[in-house]
């Protein structure tokens, strides 16, 4: 920050130059503060940055980005499809839960990214009151592991209420980086 303030060097500039530098400085500081304010007050799931169609929140965790017209980013759309092929059978359609397994749309309100990852990779067994419920370990399942961020952002959007119980239609095209990451992960 120190470097932004007028230095001795500035004082040696002619009057006109000084005035101009001051104006630019004020504009710069204003922008910096506005940017920080937005990041600090953003809701947890809000995207604050993106790289090649992949969105992150203020903590650097993957998140969704849904346009006002309902158009999904690629990863959220992909997560919708993967969830319904790998998790739906136990956790119910749209992350809404079943008699066997919890509603993940609700779980996402308390689970952070690391906790979610750990449970899916390692699995979890809950033995209680005469019934045994098992969340399988998916650590060796590429159809899940290669798309786990996608599933995470989809469920996150469901948990935040950003995405309803609908079949998403419009979505961004698949980014090149998603294609290469998929090929590398699946070993193709
Ligand atoms: C064979 C059924 C089954 C499948 C398939 C399954 N789960 Fe689960 N899952 C469970 C059960 C049962 C629990 C609850 C376990 C417990 O109570 O400890 C659970 C718990 C979880 C939890 C913790 C929820 C919480 O509130 O603590 C997460 C996260 C989760 N599953 C994610 C997934 C994801 C993601 C998929 C798909 C890749 C998936 N599960 C597929 C049965 C399943």
C-alpha cells in the first residue's frame, strides 16, 4: 500500500503532473476498496472469480455460476448429470434425499468442500438402532472422482436455492480445459 501514496519523487514533479497523479491515485484506491467490499460481503456460494469457465468463491472453493436467465456454467450442468447417474439411486432425485440416505441439498448447508470430499472418497458407515446404512467409498471410482468438483458445485447450487428441482436446459459449452482434464483423469 505504501507505494500508492505520493512519494518524494512526486513532490519534484511540476504542479500539473502532481495533480494528475493524485486523481489517478484516488480512482485506484476507490476501485480497490470497492473490490474488497464486494468479496467480503458475498454470500458463501457466490462466485468471485473464474478461470476458463470454472468458478470459485471467496475461499477458493469451487462454486456454481447461474445467469439471471437460468443458464448454468458447464460444471454445474455436468454435476447435475453425474449426480443423477452416480448418487441419485440412494440420495434421491435433485439431492432431495430418500428413506435410505440424507438429502444432500440440506447437507451442503453445513458441509464444507474438504468435508464433502473426504466423505465421498472414504465413504461412511452409520450403524445405529438395528439398521446399517452405508455411504460407499468412491475413491477408486473414476466416474465419480473425475467429476467430483462438478457434483459438488451442482449440490451447492441446490443447497443455496440457486437451482430448483428442475432439469437444467441452457448451459455454457464445455471448456477445452474440461475436455483435457477429463481425458487425463479417465486415462484416455
Ligand atoms: C449405496 C447408496 C449410496 C450412494 C450410491 C451414495 N451415497 Fe452418499 N450416503 C449414503 C448414506 C446411507 C449416507 C449416510 C451415511 C451416514 O449416516 O453416515 C450417505 C452420506 C453422504 C454424505 C454425508 C451427508 C451428511 O449430511 O453428512 C455425502 C456428502 C454423500 N453421501 C455424498 C454422496 C455422493 C456425492 C454420491 C454420489 C457420487 C453418493 N453419496 C452416493 C448412501 C449412498
